[in-house]
C-alpha cells in the first residue's frame, strides 16, 4: 500500500510554531508516522465527522482529516487539550 501524503493547514503550522521546541519535535514525529498508519493505536474519531481524528501527544492534541480516496492526511489543529475543541 502506498503511503499517504501529509499536508498542514496554514493555521495548524502557525499553531505549531508557537509551541515549545520539545513539543514541536514530538508533534512532527507523530505526524510523520501518520503517513504510514493514519489510524494509529490511541487515535480517536471525533464526533460529528466521518473523516476527522485526533491523536494525543502529552497534553497536546493533533486534529487531522484523512482522505482515503486521494490518500492525503491534512493536519487541521495542534493545540493544548484545554483549547483544541473550542
């Protein structure tokens, strides 16, 4: 199976740049792993959507959309768990 392509929304990339360097490295590593496995252990589908999921990285959440037809994963949000769903 071909790997997925990873895309970042401009707003998600901007949110990522505001985080601590250590968290940025963890988020980039986890996002890179989504290319080969878009539904890793611990990922959860968000209610109200068929294609939007989240993964947990410490106190932070990465919200992403999986397009299985065109094989693209789009990172939508990277925020602290208290702010991500607002």
